[in-house]
C-alpha cells in the first residue's frame, strides 16, 4: 500500500475556519440592537468568525424566530421588555426541549440586584445561561458570544466520512 503525503487541499481542511454563527439580538431598544449588530458585522469584516445577525424587538418575535430557525442560534436576550419579557421567553424555552437544546442564550440585564431574584437564578442555572450585566464592555460581549458559540459547537454531531462506497442499482 502506498500512502501519499497530505496535499494542500487536505491540509487546508484540517485548518478550516469555524462555521458561521447566527446571532439573534432580542431587545426592545432599537439603538442597542443596532450597536450590537454593527459590532458583529465589523467582526465578520475583519476575517474572523462570520456572523449572520437577526433581530427581534420583543419576546414574541424572538420566540417565532427560535421556533422557525433551522440552525442553532446564539441569542442575546434582554431581560426587560414590554409584553413577553426575557424571563418569560426563558420559561417558554425551559418547557420546550427542542428550543433549550438547540440554542445558546445570553441574558442581558440592566436590573441591579438581579441575583436576589431566586426564581430567575434557578432558571438561568437550569438552562446554563450566562448573565451579561448592562452596561457592558464590548470585549465582555464578544467573549460571552464566543463562549455561547463554543457551547453550540460542542452540541453539534461530529462530521464523519464514510469510506465504503454504495453500490448503485
């Protein structure tokens, strides 16, 4: 048996870029959504991980996007919104196994003393959700999104190649 050294093509496969990330920004504040969108659009332009950014201005829009998404999402979720709040959306996700396993959520909150809300703390723990206090530094936001992206990647089934050929009829 003759084994050839790896070619440029096979070497390039080993050093493949991380898959693109779809980010869902859920916040009732238009300026916050725009600012976050611009941060991740800039990150994609610099040649790092490519981001596709979706936006929702309330919990109901977010729930529709989460349910209809064919790809896992990293969700930046505001805690306080009119109508369905971030906490309400998390409770919905806790009750839906598909939603809680498919997406990675980061809860953004400007509420001081959020740690005193025991029910919310239990919910965050049950869903393995990171809390990002507002206002936040851009570096903290980027790091939180990167950790969520890594959680999603660890949940994906490993890609395997089949070495056997199928016979055609």
